C-alpha cells in the first residue's frame, strides 16, 4: 500500500474465520464508550460474521444503539462521546486517521428506528448517495441503480409509476423500505439497523423482516431489536447486552434455548427488561 491511500477492497480471502469457519466481517475488540464522565460500554468484544444477521438484544439503556453507532463511527457526531478499543472492518481499523468517514458510512450503512426519507422525491432519495459518491457515469446508469436498489428493497413494484412523488408521502413501512433502498444504493457491505420495525405495524414489520432475510445473501447485517421474537425470526447470531456489558453472544437458537449466563436466562424468560 502506498502512503496516504487506504485499502478499501473487500478481500474475503484475507478475512479471519470464526470457530465455525464463517468469515468475520467486523470485529470489536475491547470497546469502551463514555458520554462525558458516564461509561456506556465496558470492554465489548464481538465478531460480526459475514452474510449473517446478528441481533443485539437487551433491556433499554444497556448500550445497544451506542455499540451499533460505533460500527460506522456515527458516535463521532456526538460531541461528548469517546470511543476506545478497536473496531475492524475487513481487518482494518475504522478509527484509523486515514479512514474517510464518508466512505466508511457508505460501506457500513445505517437504517434508523424512525423512517427518515429526505423531503425529496422517491427517486432522489435513492439517487442521492450514488450521485455524491460518483457511482453513475450517466443518467441511464443512475436510473438503473435506483431501480435495482428499489427492487432489492422490495419496493419497486409499489412505486415504479410515481418515482417523482415525495418519499414522505409513502406509508411508514414503504418509507422504511425506501430508507433501506437508499442504504443499498451505495453498495454497502454492512447494513446497521436500529430497531427498524418499531414504528411499523405488524404487516409492514413482516415485510421488512422478510427483506432482512433476503438481504443477508449479499450483505452483513447487524440489527438492534427490543423484540426477542424478531431476533429469533431474523437472526442467525444474537448478542445479549446488559448494563453496558456484552454478556454473551452465540447462535440465536442457543441464546434463546440454552443461554450460558444467568442474566441472559432472566432476560429471555421475562424476569427483567
Ligand atoms: N447522546 C448521548 N448522550 C449522553 N448519554 C447517552 C447518549 N446516548 C446514549 N446515552 C447513554 O448511554 C447509555 C446507553 O444508551 P443506548 O446505547 O441508547 O442504549 P439502548 O440502545 O440499549 O437503549 C444510556 O445510559 C444512555 O442514557
Ligand atoms: Mg437504542
């Protein structure tokens, strides 16, 4: 690598492997987070497996969103927030000073709790990212990226005849799929989702959950959810957070049927949270 350049290619061959042989896309090592004097995360270690959905669960206030935001440096936008430890993406430290944060957030996209389309047309919502990242050489190419992204987000059929109408005019579930299309449009490798269904009705939730399962084929997904049912439905791996500690992580089925830690047991049986 020449000085000043940052390696951004995804070299799957070089990724470390988890004990079950699955490549590790992101690694958190001894991550501590403080907001001012207050510590929110304590020494969190987590391997995020490639093409898996990893669910982060735990009671409110235990640090799930804080941890998720570490994975694409969204905490940088919070003045009093300090992040310690290492976070690797394809084996490369995302907090390295050579990392371009805008580019990082294209590689590690984010979908928020409340659908937040821009006050622009459906088309522009999806076209914005590819345009600022220079991903399309022509209008035809941009049209193609928008259409493909909407298709991957399971929204194209519903909106193809009204791409010039405002994104904010869609239903809540459609808006959330539009936000997923917007994230997909810049070809991310990882998609972070913070309780993406909590503002949606059950039918819209089911659609987004189905979509998450399909997206796993091409992306690595980390999702915060307060719903254990949702974690069980959409994820292969589950990490349980409690009071700023990652208590345990494992196969989703094992976490829900045979947790190792008493705190996990108490949470999944509804004793607190
Ligand atoms: N922007 C912030 N400023 C100060 N404290 C925060 C901020 N965001 C979160 N916290 C604190 O960090 C802890 C973890 O919060 P959070 O990560 O939002 O938990 P969760 O997503 O599990 O509900 C809480 O004590 C919360 O009050
Ligand atoms: Mg949260």
